[in-house]
């Protein structure tokens, strides 16, 4: 007689920011029936900001995250530029924002790859969880670990120089920026810029070697064909600060293109599920069932027509060759694209540091007040939407935020299901299943809290239970 239906629960998922669990339900024949990643915490910032003055929004909403607060600071600032009646910033203000954003992207990508993903790649997926972490990496690959710390530190120094402090700074304000970059700050950052470019290139070459060496495992791991959404510059170039929306299907054909940020709601909607607090965005023209999409480094590199920095563009062309004329759909290729963006960020930082506009004092503009502001930016983890309405008293009456991890919600669920199908063996919970489910989720870099989960053992409690509630198998990581 066939066995009864069973359910596997992974709780918590580790090395991400926030709280999540995974459930994998098997049918009576032991095959994967459903796999879901549940977001079990509630995020209420859309309500928190209601009633606050519009100019407070940038510094409030950046508290959503300690790793990528700059993305929320800048996206809210861009939305409130519109409310303040400012359509175009001064050159100094825009370039200061761009420098700030590239600094964040550089440090965030370095943190994710070297500190959170490299332990799996360099120490082995089946290594003891007690050593498969940043401390174990520091022991086995000391030079690489030290280099990674210095890369992140440099990115944070850029954030401090532009925004006042390394975390939750206040440099960006509605209508512009509140400081320029001094000669001393510029020279301090310039002295290490060539080394930072080289280390980014070295990290990219390391991952390319690891990926190609183990392509039979990494290529299909949690992978599937999907739509991609990102912003691009008007000429089709990669642009993480400003641009228009582009969506392409699994074959690289445009679904929509050059959509103005203020019209995003005509093209993107949010669905809900009764088992998750996180919403499920989708492309309106395709419907909720077929219209979900991916965002982030993989989608940005797939969607753009070119990258306007020489080393990164050369690497983009090599990366695109993996798809043989189609988009690259390998989930683990997120890391490859992420490191291309790390190189690009360092190249653009060097370019901006040489721009004399950063030392000018024309920083702030004002205009005629408007009742609504909408902005889109590319956070390290993907496309970020901020939408606000403001009343005649300058108080926020409505806020809607679609964060990167929300857009990647359905894709992460798909990757969980595929890994379960690839590695689940009968009635036993295997170590490859435990770790590779997390490896696939971490490829998306869902808003992580590195200070909590990167050090020490990775806690996890997984149980396999039959339809009558009897425990068939259990594994615990403390």
C-alpha cells in the first residue's frame, strides 16, 4: 500500500533577515506535491508613516533594513522629490545620491557573496554546519575573508562620507542632498579604489571558476524559466539609480518596456496568499498565475542592453553567452550577475570620485507642492517601488512599498519546490536537502540579518510527519 501524505517543515530558514519557514508536502507516493516558503513576520511601515510629515519619510522607512537602508532612503527621497515639486535635481545632488547608492551596492554584494554564500561554495554543501559559516571561511581561506571585510568597509566608508554615517544616514532629502563631498573625503576614498576594483574582479573570477567546475550541480539547482523585471536607462543601459521599467519573458521578448515609474500600478499588481504575510506581485497582462517574475542582479543583467563601464560590460557579454541567445535562468547565476554588478559599482565609484561636481554647493531645489509621489530604484536585491500620497497639511495619507524580496517571493517558492524534487529521498531528510534548500533561497539574497545568523551554527529543526501526525524522521541543528 502506498504511504500516506507527509509534510517536511524547515523552521527557521537561516542566514536571511527576518523570519521564514519552509514546508514541503509529499503526496501518497512520496513525490513533492507542494513546497512553500512562508514569511511569518508582519511588516507595517506602510501604516507607521501615515500621519507623518512627507519630509520625514526617507529617514523613517530606511529603518526597514540595516543592510540596505540606503535603497529605502533614496527611493523615498525620489518619491518626495516629486511631492516637493522637483523633477530634476542639481548635478551635484544627483551625483552624490548615485555615489551613495554605488557604495551601498558594493558593500552589500560583497557581504552577501563572501560572508553568506562563499561558505557553502568553498567549504562544501555537506560540510559540518558548525564550520560552514564565516568563521569557518576565515580559518580555511583567511586572505579571502580579510579581503571581503575590507571591501565591505570601503563601501561603508562611501556611505559615511556621503550620508553622514554608515547605517541610517541622512544625506538624501526631498529636493536634493544636504552635503557635498570634500576634497579630503574624496582623496581618502580614491586611494583604495583601484584595489577595490581588482578585488571585485578577483571575486567574480573565483565564482566563475566555481560555477563552471560544478556546473552540473549549480546550473540546475533550484532553476526554472521566468519573466524578468528591472529598470533600465532610456538607452537600455544598466542603471541602478534611475530609469524606466522593462519586463521580458523567458525568451527575452519584451512584455512591456520604457514604462514611466508613475505608471507602475498599471503594469504591476500584488496578489495575496492565505499562508504568507508577504504579497505576490505579478504582471497585469499575464495574470497572477503566469505573471510572476524575478528581480535583482540576474534580472538586471538579463534585461539591460549594455553596461556603461568597460570591465563589467566585457563580463556581461561573457555571462550572456551562458544563455545561448536567451536569458540566463540558472538561480545560482544570481551570484555571477551580483559580482558583475560589484565590479560595475567600483568602476562607477572611481568615475564619480573624479567628477568636480561633487565639490559644488548647489544641492537643493524646491517647487510647487504635489499630492502624490512615486519612485522606483534598483536595490541590491532588486527593483524597489515607493508610492505615497500627501494631504494639504503635508502629512502622508497613503504609502505602498513593493520591496525586492516581495517580487522574488514566488520565484523563491519555485526554487524550494525544485530543490525538494531534486534531492528528497523517500522518508529520510537528507543533509543535501536541508542545506541546498537554503542555498537556493540565499541565491536571491532575501533581506538578510548577517549579524544574527552569519556566526556559529545554523539553527534548523526539520520534521517529517505522516498524515496521522506520526513522526517519521527528525533532524535538529542547534
